[in-house]
C-alpha cells in the first residue's frame, strides 16, 4: 500500500475564506491611520531619543556587531547606487506590503487572514515600542559618523528639522518596520506559493536590510528586535490546517475501504465473501487445520 500523499489545497482561491472586501479595506485603512497618528504622538522626545541612541550604539559595539558604516561605505562608492537605495527606502516599503495583501486576498484568502493579523500585531507592538523607547537613527548620531544619504543625495521622506517634522516621527527607529514588513511579505509569499523559485522572495528583506542600514536610517538592533517580534506574532497566529495540506485519497490495489476508486473483485454476485482466518492473519486451531495433501487424507481414513 502506498503512503497517503499531501496535496496543497490553496491552488485555487477558496471564496468562502475571503472576508468582505469593504470591511477589510476599512480595517486596513483604519490600522494604517492609527499607526501614523500614533507615531506622530510619540514625536518630540528629542533628548531621550539621543540618549537611547547612545546606549544602542554602545550595546552594538559591546556585542561586536559590524559597524553600520561598513555597509554605508559600499553605497558611497557610487552615487547612482545611493540614489537607488534612497528610492527603495522611500518608495517600496508601503506599496510592496499593500500589493502583498491584495494578492493574498484575491488568490490565497486563508493566508491573507493570517498575514493581516500578523502584520497588525507586529505594527501594534512596534508602535508601543516607539512610545516607550524613542530612538534617534544612526544618521543623527555624531558618534556614528554616518552620512544622511537622503538629505545629501535624495530622495528623502523626512524633513530637514527632525524635531519639528509633522509628516513623520524621525525618532522611531526601534524597531524597523521596513525590515519587519519585508520579512513578513517574503515568508507569506513563500508559504502561499508552490514555485520552485519562491525562495527568491527572501531577496526583498535582504535588500531592505542593506538599504535601511546603508542609508543610516536604522541600527542592526532595530532589525534584530523586529524579527523577534515577528516570530512571536507568527507563533500566535498559526496558519489554519485547512490552508496547509490534506491527505490525498489512497489509491492502488489492496487499499480496501479507501472509497472511490477501489478495485471491484470478480466474485459471484459482486460481493466479497467473508475473509477466512489466514486473510485476517489469525493462526487456526489444530482441530481446524485444513487438509494439506492426499497422503494426509489417506492417513485419516
């Protein structure tokens, strides 16, 4: 008998698992606005943010993490590369995540629900950490000696005066949602697709990490902390069993009771006689042993 195989069940979208579109749009938009306003509410803690930045920088050196300047040095060799990195930082973060959710909603509804929950939990945890631990990015820290590539080479999404920037909170470096969302996008697409090339989605978080560190917008620890938070969120919202795999039907001879596709024996009347002791694997008693040969028959007479 062959072992039962497992087949992916989400190759075609399950419409029943797709939440109402209007409700999802309002929910995601509401979460986004809450996060944006929450980040702005955490703005203004300048002294505390620079104090925490010094502590993070010293901790990284104590842990012997590579300096962020080593990554930025690679970018500074080419002005087009710096411009591309700044553009990636400014233009890819939100659109990539939005397209990820839209595709999951349309093609993999069960995966969409889990991914939306994980992203919401991760973003909420990041907002709490922004409020509790304001952090100036390494581009602002004199001890780091790094270049603010966005301001020098462009493009940038931040104002020139961080303390009065009304569009974004520049003291919310810990943790890096650029990295966290990118990792979730990659893991979500790997789980929801079956292409042999699906591991290439990991290039997105790898490039994102290189960009956020090289442009001096984040520390290494910002990425490490957000990956830890993402691991907790993924563990809390496990993928439903129905969206993973289901046992395939057993096929082949000898698989009695396997349902449709089982062979029909050629017995009279189309029914199978009751199995004897040998078929059931039971050893018959001595008095019930069958006659084996003609010699034994003669002996019995």
